[in-house]
C-alpha cells in the first residue's frame, strides 16, 4: 500500500518512485481496457413522485399519487447532540411530507463497470500475472465510482435538471459543491443493505444493467454502485449511528423483516 495524496505522492521521498510506476501501469491498463473493449459499463436509473410519511418515503406510479409504487424505509439518528439545536437526521426529512400537499421526487440508480472484469482477471492469473489481475479489478472499482459521479452530474443538469445551470470545475465536483446527494443502502445514512432489494426491483436492475444481488445483498459484478437521489439543497450526508431498541422495533414493524446491520 502507498500512503499519501495525489499528486503530491508522486514526488514523495519514500514512495514517490513506486507511486509513479503504479500510475504509469494504471494508465497503460486503462488504455488497454478502452481500446480492447474487454469490459462493459451499464446503468439503470429513474425518478418517481414521492412524499415522506413519517420516516418512510412513499413512491408513486404517477403525479396523481393514486397508486403507490414502493415504500423506502429509513432510519433516524438517535444521537445526544448536547442541546445544540441540531435535529437528529433521517433521509425522509429531505422529501416533502405527505401532509404538505406538495408532490416531491426521489430518484435511484445502479451502475457497473464490471462486466468482463472477472474473465479478464482470470486470464491474467492463468498467465501468472497477479499484478495485472489486481490492477484490472482496482481500475474497474474506480471506474464504477467515476461512472456514478458522472451519471449524477448528468442527472442534476440534464435528465432531472433540477440544477441545470450548474457549472463546477473538477475540484468543485470532488468536494461535492453541487446540490443533492446519492446515499447508498448499506452506508451510514441508510445502513440497511436489504433496502437494495427495493431499489433493484424499482429499476429492474438485473435486466437493465446486468447487476445481481447475493443473499447478503452484495452486488455482482463487484465493480458496481447503487443508491438513491435526493435533490433538495438541504440534503446532506450523515451517519445514523447506533439504533436503539425502540427504533429497531418500529423499523421491523414497518419493514416486516428482522433488522440487521
């Protein structure tokens, strides 16, 4: 492992040489992947009318909201914030409540750059080139994250277009100075991996993007990213943290399944 920050690590007195070698190898492998077409990128995404109902988010088939499509189950922080006035957050807070009469929207996405990766990595391992096998898999993981970021940008400015006038440089994108978030089921803001099942059903992900879920809700191919889209300016990332017994009981009643982190 090489510890440091890019691009300063390239001139590091201890690991600079190794870092420059790795960067050159990665660029060469990326060129090979692009020119040979050995891996494939696929995606599925969508947006639906939505309203918050308590700590749940109800999605509807159309703006008339006469038919429910799905319910997204969220968890709320239960932190002692020492009376500083900050509320305990829940992702449902970033969607207009049903009683407001306002029709809001929530989106979802699933992307992968992993189709073909396992086959190519196996070929390298069969040729006793474990380094290239690891490099292919590492690049695929980075490409999946880049694909998710690029799709989110196009969602904000083009497909959903709630921030059509956005104009950020690369640093602004890296520092997430844009409007909206894309939290993933199984991560701190929505820690229940089982909610991926709802996301995959909504988007028909196996058919449209070729990504499947294991029994433990891991995604295959491994170089895949999925999550929800929240558009409001106040939407932010946070960690739910410890879930107390009272909320666990409530959550299991809402989801009708045991809750495991």
